[in-house]
C-alpha cells in the first residue's frame, strides 16, 4: 500500500480566504461549545476555557489496520491483567530499574508494602489505552507505541466533541459522514467505572476521582464525571488531589476509605502517574492509604507497574508474551504490532543495544519510565545520554525502541490564539491512534473485558512528541479508508 494516504477531501481546501476564516471561527466556537476546551497554559483560570487544538479535517487511517488494533484490544486487556498479577515477572522486569529510578522505586515500594500487608481488595478496574502509529517503513501496519494503564485520557474530548461531523456538514460533505467511525469511548469508560461501583455493592458509597493540583485537561476529565451523572444520577462523584486526600481522607478500622463522610467504592486516577504529582511524603502517604483501602482502584498499583515501558520491553523478548497469552493465534496477532524493544541493562545485551543506538540514533527512541509525553529522547540527544551513562547502572532506567515512521499527511492545525491564513496554515502532520479497553476483574476471574472506542492525536512532523494539553498535539478523529 502507498505510504501516502489520500486525504478525505482535496487540499488545499477550496474556499476563499474570507470563507476559510469564517469556517475556522465557526468550528472553533462549535468545538468549545461542545466541550472541546482546556484551561489556558499561559493564563490559568478556574473560570475560563480555551479551545483544544484540533485538526480542521480528519486524518486518514486504513480501515484494516484500525480494525486490527480494535480486534486485539481484549487480548491486550487480559495480558495486562495477567502481567499485573505475576509478581515474579514484575520484579524481574523492574529490579534493575528500581535501583536507579527513584519514581519507579517509590511505586514499587508501595506495591511491596501491599504484598507484605496483603491486598485488601481483590477486584480491580483497568481503563486502558493502547497507542499506535502506522508504520510505513517496510509494510503498512500498526505498531504499538505503548500501553497506558493509568489516567488514559482523551476519550471524552474525542468522542464527545465530534468536530469533524460539523466540519463536513459545513463543507456540504454530508455524503462522507459515514467514513467517520462511531466512537463511544466516553460511554464505555464511564460504564466500566459504574460497573465497578455496582460490584462494590453499597448504595451510599461514592466514586472518587484523583486529579492534579492544576488540571489543564479539565473538559476531558469532566466529561467522565458528567457522563457518570447522566447514566446514574444517584451516584455521588467526589474529586480530590492527592494533597487534599492526605489532609481530608482517612481509613476506618475495617479499611474503608472515607472522604467527606462517605465511603469510597471506586478510585479513578487522573493523576499520580508523574513525579510532579507527588510534592513530598504527604502525596505518597495518600497513595498508600488509597491502596490499603477496600476501594476498587483504577488502576491498582500492580496495573500501574504493568504499564511501565520496562514491562512493555520485556514482553517483546522472545517467548515472554507467549507465557501470558496461551492461545498461539492471539499471541501471534499481538506480536505483529510489537516493534523492536531493547533493554539497556549493564550486560552484554545492553552493550549491544547501546552500540546500535550510538551507530544510528535516528533509528530509535530512548524512553525513561515516565508518562504524559515529553520525556523521550531522539537523535543526537540519544547519543549524548548514552555516552553520559555508558558504564553506569543508570542505563537500566531507560529502554530503547525502534522508531516508527508514520505516513505524513497534510492538514490544518487549529490552535487557540493564532491567526491562520489559508495558504500558510496547511502543514505536514502525523497521527497517533489510541484504542480504549476496559477490564473489570475479581481476583483471577475476568468479569468484563471490552474494546470501547478510540482516539486520535495529530502533531506536526517537525515535533517529536507532544500532548494535546501540552499544546503540540491536536485532537483528531480517525477516518478509515
Ligand atoms: P508517554 O507515556 O509519555 O506518552 P510514549 O511512549 O507514548 O510515552 O511516547 C510519547 C510520544 O513519543 C508518542 O506519543 C509518540 O509521539 C512518540 N514516540 C514514542 N515511541 C515512539 C516510536 N517508537 N516511534 C516514533 N515515535 C514514538
Ligand atoms: Mg503513556
Ligand atoms: Mg503516550
């Protein structure tokens, strides 16, 4: 298949400058009025929103590859669950990393504390998002970028503010609406949280959402809270930061998590994945208190660790995935979406990987155990980093990954507070797709395991990575061909 995908309409868009400007303003207003907003990075205020960056047109994604990613999501959900319950595997993946990476060590300590004390709640909820780039280097196929097991976001924004339907309608492209796939990600994720609440089975219990002290991505978060209220108006949702939890919440003698006088049934983390969310002992103690409680955690600490890049890398080593996925056909389908992943431990294999990266850094991405975008290294920075820790154990904090080469498409990236002229606004972009999955378990028993929707983010080719709320990525919606 050709590396260049045909755009959904011919470009540049056939509108005069004035009509183009009118369209952009109208679509910006439509988007923000339907919840496509975020807090401003430069002028943070609790009272105002700016429009989320978005692509004027939907990016194109081959239908067969989209469906491939959709089809394997339940198997990936189950894989994550099995990995999270395998102590020996988690330890073998992370033992060297926790020697040198303080954040992962703190997470692991929390996990060890729970193992020693005994886990209080056998049920757990995963709201997962497996991310993909379409690789066009050898053949055209989806390759997994990573699996997110905590705070998987953008289900709300991308499924609730379907800007491209409005754009198509404005452009008189009603006959093309069918190429925009239905996306019920928000309903799917919210329903899973509600199912966990039902499983807890206490009428007066609440759902607790843990957020950052300053939430930029407020609309996406609120969408979940409001969708829960829409589906089940009688369920109370409480929102707190880890800092607030340390001051306001407590554990009862029977390990119920109590906040605002209510017992918590489900804790849904939208924060806690970055060292920046822990200002000191208070936040770590709050996390431990939650972990110790009877609340169903989304995710629990094991799921959080199962989402580390180190685990992803270990699963790609020969035979490892197959240990967890007994059905050989399923294992083969999953393996097809893996790309080359390499450990950098201070041993012979690590030395080989380091040499490979030093020889051609542009073929790789160097990744630490971090989430949220903006942490990876590319090109010359890979070389500098590896040279600086060539003979040190610090190498084990990182993994090396083959760089995936997605097809370049043209689109109009619309950002807040920017003027666009029709000709200069058309730019070269690449897209990353995420597939959402939900899994609800009771010990080894899997009660719910589903694929529930998708999201797409698009960035300039000149930008190695971004994040919609970091202002570099634009919310996009997948179109299949
Ligand atoms: P995070 O958990 O911080 O989101 P990711 O593994 O998703 O970490 O990396 C962040 C971004 O870096 C991705 O969204 C993608 O744009 C880019 N990236 C990551 N891995 C690769 C890869 N193997 N090839 C090309 N780009 C990548
Ligand atoms: Mg991630
Ligand atoms: Mg990512």
